[in-house]
C-alpha cells in the first residue's frame, strides 16, 4: 500500500489484526526482509496488526529531498506512526539501522510502546567507531559460490557467515531483491554529509521497563555485539543474546533460535498486556 501527502510518500504492507506492531528494516533492504522472518512467528489466533514499512529511499518508498540526516529519517518514521497508528499503543521491532531508529523513537514514544525487539541493531552510527569482530565464515558451499554471478557472489560472501544454499536462497529472495531497489546515492549522501549519527544522545533516555529482546551475532562484522552491552542498563527487562554461527543475517543463519527467542518475547509481551 502506498501513502502520500504533502510531506511524505511511503510504501507499507500489513498482516493480521489487533495490537499494532511497527517493524523497521535496516539500511538498504526493504520490508520484505522483515516480513519473511517475522510472519512465521504468528498464527491466525495471534492478535497483532503487523505493519511493515519501506523506509524512505528503500523499496517502493521514494527518497525525499528534505531527508538529509538520521534525525530527518526519524522524523519520517514519526510521520508514518502518526498516519498509521496515531495515539495507539504498539510494539516496536527494528533491525540494524531500523534498530537505531527504534532507539530514537523511545525518546518520544516510550509511554506508548509495550515491547521492543532489536535485531542486530546499529548502536554506534559511525562504523569506524564500532567495536567489531573480523568477518569470519563458519560454513561455505564452494559449489554454490561457483554457480553465482561475480556480483552476487561478492555481495553474499561479504556479509554471510553461513554461505550455504539455504541461506543464499533466502538472502536472494528476501534481502538482495530489496537492495537492488534502494536509492544508494540517497543514503550515501547522508553518510558523506555526516548526518548518519543522531544529533542527540539516543542513550540518554529514561529506563524502558517493557519486555525487550536484543539478538546479535557473534560473527556480525557490520554492527557487532560488544557495543550493544551499553543498552542493557536502560532496558531492565531485556533478554540479550549473542548467537554463535551468526552474522548480520542472524535470522537466516540461526533461524530456529531466532524464532524461539522472538516467540518468548511475544509471550512476555502478552503476559503484561
């Protein structure tokens, strides 16, 4: 579905009915990445209205000239909230850059958010300042890699920790398809202009006491796991897990653990609401 007004145009897709759940993907892919990993968590009995948005400049949401920083991107997400779930209580899910934006939303919407799930979140915006492990390959299917085009192979092996056929097929159908639609120049301009970090301290918020879940990959060489420890003091009811044999595509590489821990988070959320 496409929404447009004088300030913003964005694409989104919904599934289910009930308590709203706003789900934000990372920098580059589109909503299909999160929809593919989140939807298997739910049955027809679950009372959640899952809202998957394409961030500006990604998927089918066009870039907007006025968005020149992460502060502006956060403002765009707030506009989405005011359009889709004005004054409603909701759950918040963010992956990578979407996790960074989710933390920015806590400053204004904490009283309306009943649960928080951060998947491989970006905590330190400037990559040069992150504490990262080296890229490490745990599983590799050499025959598969030979079958891929040079461009696809380079894209895949640059991030994948588990380089097998199952992960590749999901990566190509759920992530790569979105990356190919992204307005790369739009986000590169934000980074080049120094606007990727928020202008405010996202860590300087009151403790968020609702059920939270943070999943990180032990081999995640993009956002890492060590910087995430600093979030725990402000999330007193967070489960924090570092999964081995998982990189930035943790939900593909450790699918069963991802599902189990996400369902446990949903159980904690439902018990409090």
